[in-house]
DNA sequence: TTCTAACGAGACTAGCTGGTTTCGAAAGTG
DNA sequence: CACTTTCGAAACCAGCTAGTCTCGTTAGAA
């Protein structure tokens, strides 16, 4: 799709493409996006950092936009849905993994420039949301729903709100306040969700042991 | 500071500066930043939309960066600290006003591009945080602290976390998920904070009336 | 009325950059 | 070996824009 070679027409003639160049190009693109922003990405710089000629890039991607899209699309990562049997532990596992990702990774460094790009390109926004934000969100949703069934969370809770409360503060610190993204954040948010969305009870213990 | 005229030397000779041009320039700058992003701001466009010659801009600001900085600095707004006597009402007032601001205003439209710029310019980041985010945050902090004294909130709560939980979901939806920024969000977050950070009690009513 | 500086409009330049193309070399296939 | 396609490097161009400068004009102060 991003390739000029016609699909189906498997050419076996000529020098085959260097697959290492593929990775090198995408890696260089992501790193430069993180450093200078998607907008200040220079094709010459990508070529230089990837140790590749510009023609090698344009043979794979028709334009800069296509390159950026491909690089962003490559950010997808698998998220395993934890299932320890304890709602708190499951939530903590997901949130701590999130903290790990958004503290110091390329993904974190790219986010500010990505936010700007998303606000101006609906297609890219969809790609980012569905491509690599959706996994963790889906996992959290499953854990929350299990928490409801299990009786750890109230049945009428606004799941979308809960998801945004879990993820919002992290991104808020990453993008806006510059506050610390650490375990304390993960733990605090999880604890707040468990307490604030605890099921209605007639006599609730102050420190319930959520099973 | 952003003016070429030497401070102190109050010249009263010659044609005085048109003060309407000052506003027109800053307004045009903000609107164009909202539309196209800070990076794609064209000085010609600013001049055109403001109905002003480029020289008139450069007489006030040495460079595009200085213009952008000035426009952002002009975003400050006063936030009255509500004091109804009820913690819930005070929090709701602040959060609903925030919802009003970040739904459809110029400020909201500028944020994505501002986030990107902040990530690359520490001075601008400070300006934005202290200049126009700090007001509401300070007001919320006061309300939270009063809530603690009043016994509506637990004394050992992490105030920074609470502030980020109040603001985070809103910005998360604005910048990342594209979710709705409405009263339901404000109400839900406030309710969560009140429940989740409720003081430790021996017998807590499920629907406590926080006075 | 004279003087000064700001005004809107727009010409100008100096620099940068995305994209295309060309080059000789290299890497495979048959 | 002949053939085809990719490779890195670099030249090239067309387009765009920040910032400066020059007009003739205009608003106030002295």
C-alpha cells in the first residue's frame, strides 16, 4: 500500500530491497520526530541518520506524510490483559506498564508533536487512537468490567469516564504540567478509582480488601 | 520589553502608535494559531487578517517567536475562587467553568499546537503553565484544602494527584481521545474525587451530603 | 505649520526545503 | 555473464517565507 511495487506482481528480478533499510528509515523517522517534531522533520536528515539515500526513502514512501504515517503506524504494541483475580492488581499492572512506557520512551517523546498533528489530520488521529492507544484502553475496559461483575466496582459507573480518569492524569503530566510520571501516579489513580467507584454498600469498611 | 522604544525615553514626538492595532495583531495571531498551528503561522497572514502592514508588526515584535510569545502571554484570565460553603459546589463551579472554556474557545483550539511548542521551548512552557493554567489550578487547590479542613476530604490526600485527576481527563479528551467535554465530565470527576478522597470514617453513608 | 514617527501596502532578497532526477556501483536472478 | 532493480550520494529546481526596506500618507506634538 505504501509500496510502489504492484501487489501480486512478485518481481524477482534485479537487486532486492534491503530490509535493514526499512527499519533504519522508520527508526530514524521516529527519533527525529521526537527530537524536532513531526513538522520539522527533514527528509535529508532521515536519509542521513538512516545511512540511506533519499531515493531509497522515496522508493518506499511517496511523500513525507506517508513516511510519517508509516512510522506512527509502526508504534503498535501488544498489551496482554492481566488476570490475577484481583481487580486492584490487574489495574495496577496495566497502569504501571503505562507509566513505564510514557517515561522516557520514544513514544512519549513523540506524543507532543503527535497531538498537534492529530488535531489537524483526522485520519492520523484515528490511526493513533486505534493503532496504539486502543490496546491499553481495551485492556483496562475489560479489567473494569470484570471488576463490576466481581462486585469490586459499582455497576452503574461511567466506564468512559473511568478510562479517562485512569489515562488522563498521565497524559496531562506528560503533555501539559510536566509533572512526574511514576508509580505513585499509577497507584494513586488506581486507588482513587477503586474507592470512588466502590459499589454502594450499607456498611462499607474503610479499607475494603477488593478481591 | 517586546518594544523597540527604549524604556524610560518617553517620546511624545511623531504619530503615536495605534492601540487598536495592538489588539488586532494579537487577536489575529491567536486565531491563526488556532486554525493552522503556531508553526504554520505566516506573518503575511497575520498582517492581512489584522488589517495591518507587516512593518507595524515588526515595529512591535522583533520576530515571529516574540509575537507568538506575546500572544500566548495575553491568554491570562482571572479565576474567581468560589466559596459557597460546600466543597462539592465549589469544585463543580470551577470544573464547569473549565468545561465551558475548553469547549469551543480559542484557548481550546490553540492547545494542541501549544503543547507541541511547549515541549520544545521550556520558557514558553513556563509561560503557559504559570500564565494561564496556574490560576484555575490555584483556585482548585484552595477549594481542596478548604475541603480537607472542613472534613469533606481526607487529610492525607495527594493534592497534586487530585489536581491532575480534576484536570487530566479534560485535557486528555481535548488533546488525545477527542471525547466529549461536557457537564457530565465535570460532574463525574468531582463526584469521583469526593467519594474517592472521602475521609476515613467508621460508618460512612453511601450518599454522604458533603457540607 | 512644521516636524516626527507610525501607518498600510507591497517589492525585494536571502535562505531553506520537498521532491525529482542522475550517477556509477552493487546485488541479486537465470 | 547479461539483465534488472536497488543502493548511497549528490545535484538540481521550483516554491515558499521571515525579515527588511521603500513608498506616499497620516496623526499628533510643538
